[in-house]
């Protein structure tokens, strides 16, 4: 599949969002309270953000599940220098950080190309965008890196899908997705203007 296939697929999605908006504005007048909410929430930017946010979460969860299985359990007891109480969560911490790095890289590429449609790959622009994007993710990254092991430590350690700490991973991911959107709009992409999805 080449890039023209993805461009056609993306344009089809944008047309579907436009048709959905038209349909909703037939039901609710654009000037009404519901119409104003629809105008703000049913946009190409927000729908794309949610779609790729779900995919980013899948990348995070799947990579976490893979690394939990690949990294040996012996990492938990590999060093005597590890403070008591941290050794048992070291593996979860390492797997969580790796999955965070992969999901941030995926999120940057998809947000740049599809959500906010920044097509420039000039080094000066791309590096500035990447630095701002990663910077905005560090706060939520810290929440994710330490939140999952903390929840596991306090007893929310029920395995899901046969993966240790997955329930904690899901709970923290929900908080992180919401915070990432808020931070992206306020800090990273605050100059972006959104014209009803176009």
C-alpha cells in the first residue's frame, strides 16, 4: 500500500465527518446549544485525535504486554542495590517506560501528519515540533511511569489478558489520554485554528 492509498482513506474519513456534521445540523440548528457543542466536538481534528489516540493506546498496551513477557523476571532481583520494595516493581517500571517511548513516537507521527496536518519535515520545524510534543508528554509520562507500579504496589495488580499489572496500565492510560489532549491543545498546538473540521 502506498501513500496515495492512505491519503484517499484519510480524505474519505474527512468526508464522512463532514456528512455527519451536516446530518446533525439538520437535526439541531447550528445556533442552538446542542448545535454549538456539535460544532466544537465533531470536527476532523478531534475525531482524528480520538482515533489515533485509541491506536496510540493500543501501541502502548500491546508493547507493554510484549515486553512483560520478553524481559526476564530475574530483572526484579538482579541488583542488591535496589531499595527494598522497589525490586518487585522494577520489571513493570522498565516495561512501562519502553511502551511509553514507543507510544509517544507513534503519537507524534500520527498527530503531525493526520491530526494537525503539519507536513513539513524541514529539520528546524520537525525538531521544534518534536521537542514541544515530547515536552508536553513528559508530565503525563511521569504519571504513567510511576503510576502503574504505584497502583500495582497498593494492590491494583489484577492481571488482564494474562498480563501482570494490565488493569493498572489501563486505568492510568485513561487519565493520560485525557491529559494529553488538554496539554496538546493548550501547550503544543495552541496556535492551530480549527474551522469546523477543515
